């Protein structure tokens, strides 16, 4: 007899996993990667454990990305858009996993310029992954439907992820507008994704 996980349990798993992703991604991006960007050689030579823990944190985000994809796929399995949404999130997880391969190599480099090249390679691959993540978030907003405010913010956030990736590759002077694009992505994604994570923990899966 097949044992099915209850919708409430799936919602709790997805919501809890989201918070692991949030905290791991914040540490990896705003501490490890930013430190490499600002002072690459000193970071690698004098604070290599920060880089190592940053790599582990990124790996944790990939693991829980897959967990979230599985839980949401089961939770919303009756919606015709769910399978497509899951595929796009899995594509993001795979691409993110590939991007991480660029980071361990920085620990063996003794040139700040070469370290920055590796970090830029990571960022470029990650950006491509975020394009597909954006598609997932748009579809997720449509699948969720209600609460309408969370759904709208998810659709906006997904659109901004895609727009930011395209802008990186299309605009030759992207850095001149980087702060604007950061705000366009950060505000709706924080409001949408964090609200969705809270909703999953408090109300998700309830009849």
C-alpha cells in the first residue's frame, strides 16, 4: 500500500527548506563572494575558510532547492502547470550546481585577477540559472493563485529575475544600472518568496 505524505507535511518541508536556502544564500553571497570580489587575494590567502564555508553554503542551497522542488511538485500536483514549474526549478538547481565548480579552484590561485575571473565565471553561470528560476517563480505564482498578493509578488519577482539576467547580457553598460536592477529583483523577491515561505509554514496544505 502506497503511503502518501500529507499536504500539510509537504508545506512544512517546503517552507522550512526555503529558510535554509535564504540563510545559506545570504552567507554565501554577502560574505564569501563579496569578500572575494572586494579583496580576492587576501581573502584566499588569509581567510580561506570563509571561501570554503561559502562553497558549502551554496551546496546546501542546491540540496534544499531540490527538496523544495519535490515538495511543491507533490503539494500542487493537481495543477497542470506544476510539472513545468518543477522542471524549471530543477534546471536552476542543476545550473547552480555546475556554477559551484568554479569556486574551489580559487583556493589554489595566487593572482587576484585570476580569482576574479573564476568568481565572474560562477556569477555568469548562476545568472543563467536565475533566468530559469524566474520562469519557475512566475509559474508558481500562477499555481498558487491565493493569497493574491503573494501570487502577484511571485510573478513580479520571477519577471525581474529574468529581466536582470537578460540585462546582464544585453546591456554593455549594465554596471551603470546595477543598483536599479538589484532593487527591482530584491524587493519583489523578498516580499514574494519570504511571504510564500511564511504562508507555507502557517497555512500551506491545510484544507
